[in-house]
């Protein structure tokens, strides 16, 4: 072992007592000391003797022969050496549990002459935030866009800041909310989700804040709301852009003062919670149009995080496909994706993002009788539900390319005007869902039209 500078005994003793993995480094990336948490995390990295002391940090954690900044990653030691300050980055490490995302914090330790003679590095594995390789649950990805998003999640999670998750439908906003919660000091308490798009305006306030007995017809007893259930933990407001404008001021009061009132009560209640919200809407445009309060927007968006769509996550489709296939076709069935099938999956645009990919894989698994999924199974799954085109000639496995098949879809029916809608409602005897289907619109669109009409 090459000669190593002697680390300060007091510092080594201090690091040994810390619960998170810590190492002490010199300016040449060599590990001078490692506490018990680090040794356990990298138990298989030290060779037969199991010792990591004397090895370089990049050899132990990355299995690399050169420092991170020479291998395409950011190096916190190089950054700290240049800035003289604490630096923080997100890395993928090879641990005893496999590859894991780890938040790295590295701080220089000044010597007697005032220069940085040593560096203390702290590693915080993200609890359920992500796995760079297929896993049963959690966010999955390795692309630069994904890692940028995850780095922001890891940075904001330990704070008290309100987080606004922005992105298209199906990009994993709820999983990101779980990651923020699990990385916070509130992780031992509840994460309470609120689906703002599914709560009718008449019930929204009661569901969120609770109500007293007799507050309205049917309120036979007092009932706490979701805000109380989230006390001490995190309140996740999913599709926050759908909160009725008339109730936004009450949510603003909760965020500003930590107080609220149950429906039917004058008692002011206090709650300690963190708010994470999510939306696929452009809230800034809604603010400009007068559909969303500007003050509430700024309260919710202390720390906005954009979740990239799948089409911007180069290389992540393969990781996601393997992991999702285990969920849609669990053991004892063991399905494998052929190279051609994987290439076809990666070529799709996925406007529905990860949710669409999962649905496609589930259809594909049902269409495959063997244990290997081929391109023909993916083609059949892509064409499921598409009407045949008159005079079209089947290609390959008898399935048209999706772009061609989509061209044959009928156009969406025009929405009925107000008077026609009133007449249709008056004549209809079945469910709202059946009426929506008859009119050729979604049930949610029908509900909103009826609410506008007061029907």
C-alpha cells in the first residue's frame, strides 16, 4: 500500500459514530478512513481483506480506474478543491445491494495552514427514490434528464419547502412525491394523497378539512379531513390545477398560517404538514387567465421540478420495460424481451409516457403464449383496438404500422351545444357514463359541462 498521510484521530473517531456512510479522503482521491456504515455499504468492494482504506473513492464506489470527472460524471472532490466549499452531487454507486443512487456531500477540511488537506465525504442513499436498474417499485432511470430531475428531488427532500411537480400525464409524479416524502424528516409519518380532479366542488372542502356533525345534509357525525390525517407528514395534492377557484383561498390560508376550520365549525385548528403538489396543467397560463390564484401558485411552487416525458429519456425505455414486465407478468411466468421487440418498444413516441408503456406491455404479455416476446407480439399489441382500413394490405405479421392505422380512426364527434345537451339529459334514463358514451365525450367532460349548465 502506498504511503498515506496520517488522518487526525479525533476526526476519524467522530466519523465512526455517524449513522450515514462517511469517508475521509486526501487530495489524490485516496480513502484514509471509512466509518462502519460505509464499510457495510461497500462490503464487497475491498477485495478479500474487505478493507477500503488506501483505495481510491472512484475505484470503490464506481469500479472505475479514473476520477468521476474524467469518466463523464461530476466529481465533488474536484469541485470542492476548486471552490473551497461544500459540494453536492448525485451519483450511481456499486454497493453491496447492487447499483444505487446516492446523494454525495463533500466538504474540505482546512489544515493548519488554511488549505484543504483532507476531504470528508458523506453518502446518503435515496431510500425509495429510484433504482438505476429494474426494480419492483419506485422511479427507474439512468438518462441525463432523469438524473437531473432526481438530483432536484434529493436536494429538496430534506427541507420544508413546498414542492410543485410538473409534467405530462404518466410521467410518474406520484412516485416522485413519494420520493420527496421518503427523503424528508417526515418519512415516518403519513403521506396523504388528495386527487383534486375527482372531488366534486360540493365535497372538496369537507374532504380536505373535515366537517362537524350537522354541517350539511347527511353529516350524521363529525369527521376529520385529509389535512388532519397528514398532520406531521406530507399532504400530496395531485392535479392541483383542478382545485375550484372558490376554495383556493382556503388552501392558501392553510399554507400561509398552518390553520384551517372544519366545515360547520368556527374553531381554528392548527396542523403541521408539508405540501407537495402536482399538475399536468400550465398553472402560469391559468393564473394569467384568472383560473388560478397567483398567490397560491407562488406558495405551491417554492421548488418546482419538471418530470421529463419518456421521449426525452434516452435509454430509459429498456430499463422501464424490463421492470414493468415483471409487474404485469409476475412469477412464475418469466417473460423475456427479444432485441427486436425492445427496439420496437423504444421506437414508440409514448404520448401517455410510462403509463402507456405499462399498458402496452400488459397487452403484449397477454398476446404472447411462450416465454419470449418478439416484435410480432409488440406489433399486435400496438394495433389492438384499431379498426381495419378498407383495402389495406397486411404487412409482416399481418399488422399495420400504428401511424397508418391511426390515419383510419374516425374523427372525434363535435360537442353538443347547451340546448342539445339539456335535451339529451332530459331524455336519458341511464347512467352518466352511458350518456357520455352516447354523446361521444368523456365522463369528466360531461360532468364539467353539466356543472356549467347547473344541471
